[in-house]
């Protein structure tokens, strides 16, 4: 089990510090941590998916604001400078709401601080570390609630990586798997490979096999086949942004899995923290879907797999409508999509 934080603020004295993170682009070939020291580096780390997964990029955003504040310490217009840099980091990836959620939490500290700039930086660091620790606690609660819906000996299908790597620790969908596995070591996981970035193949199978969980890798088109054969008992995925009506954006391909699950009467659950629910949007139609570079589709490991003349469209996410979702597992319990709004009451 991964005991280290995927991403954490490391204090280096003299008000300096770095955001230390596992470089997820290298897994499974190499397990290496890198230190992010500037807001420009943070923007690139999020954009190039060195750090990825909604809760993890939320923490990256919180760290980014600390870096922005350190860079702006000597500026007369300290607050404005930090806000400008924070907005830049926020523009790195549009779909996961956790990024803007965590940046907003940090900017509230700047807005409300009556302290000098140095002391304000300390407050930002304290808050970033608090958010890191809370993320792990929240995921453990999600795991605990979610383990109740995993039948004994079940095979769980998951899509993308909603594991420890996508969070600070434990994971959301894989947090449910981990918590269920602690109670019943006979559960199994089928992991979709998750084209084009292969988060399922590269990250999910890495995490789960390391924990000794029985894991089978399948390609994205195989799910319905195994559902029809009666080999999948429940589907659990993470989410990047959930609308108030329960419509949930997650990695491209999730919608297709949810349709197949509905057809085969297999329960489909989303596991996500409250910070992934966007109270400002009523339905999934309002979710901005990130469009990524064509190279992710036409190349594998930097080598072309097709003619360069072909057109490509590469949306990073899709929206699964609430009608296909059995329940949303949060740190406050499991909600039916139509009751999700109650989490804000
Ligand atoms: O593009 P990614 O790898 O950041 O997409 C990640 C996902 O879609 C995850 O399922 C989601 O962020 C939930 S992570 C707990």
C-alpha cells in the first residue's frame, strides 16, 4: 500500500518550500518524486499530467497559490499578483472542479489576512497541509461508506485511475476497493486500460497489484462483453466534476461503461468528495470538457500508430447522466443523484 503522500508541501526553511509530487508520467517504469518550485512549473506539471486526478490537482492548485505568494512577497500589489498567478494555474486544466475549489480556499486566506506578507505565506502553507491531510481522511470515509455496497467476493469494474495517485492518499473509487478488500480479500478488480493516456493500465494496475488485490486489465471496448458474461458485479469510478443534479464528468469512456452497466442491470457508482460537486452548475451540460492534444491519440510512447493525415478529436472527459448512476459515494454517505443537493444543506 502506498504510505507516502502523492503530493505534499515540503518546508525548506526561510519561508521557502516546494511542492513534492510523484511524477505520474513515469509510472510504471519509474517511481520518482520531483520538486515544483515556481508557479510556471506548477502550471506545466498540471497541464502535462505529472500530477493528475481531480483531488491531487486540487492540492497542486493549493500549493501553486503558496508558490505564487512566495514569488510575490516583495511586490507592493501582493494580493493582485497572487490572484493573477493563481488564475494562471487555474487555467491549466478546465474540467476537474477541485482545482478551482482549492485555489479559492487559498485565495480566501489572502483576502481575509490582516497579517504581513510573510505571515500570510505561513497561513497559506498551514492551510495547504491541512487540505492534504483532510483529503486522506475524506477518502477513508468514502472507502468506509462505499465498502457497504460491495458484495462479498464481488468483481468491481473501474475506469481510469481514481486511486491513491489521483489523490493525496487512499483514493476515491480505489479507496472503496481498498476499504472493501480490508474486509474481504476475495474481491477482484477489472481495470479498463483508459485510452489514450492509459491511466488504468499504467496507474490503476500498478497500485492495486502492489496492494495484493486480484486485478485484471481489459481494454476499453471489453467491459460490455464481461458484463454480459456475468463477470462484473458493480462499477465504481471517480469523478472530476459533479453537477447538482448528479450528472458526473469523469475520464472519457466512463459514459459508455455506464450505459453498458445500465443495460446489464449492474449498479454503477461514482465515488468522490464533496469538493468535486460543483454547487454552481445545475446539470452536466454546463461542464467544460478539456480538449487535449492529438498526439495522445495518434502516438503511443512517442511512436506514430497511424497516418499523420487522419483527423483527431481528443476530449479528456465525458459526462455520465444522473439517470445511469445508482449512487454517489461521498464522505457524508451515499446519495442518490436526485438527493445530492442535500449535501449542501
Ligand atoms: O485526466 P486525468 O487522469 O486527470 O483524469 C482523472 C479522472 O478522470 C479520475 O477518474 C478523476 O479525476 C477522479 S480521481 C479521484
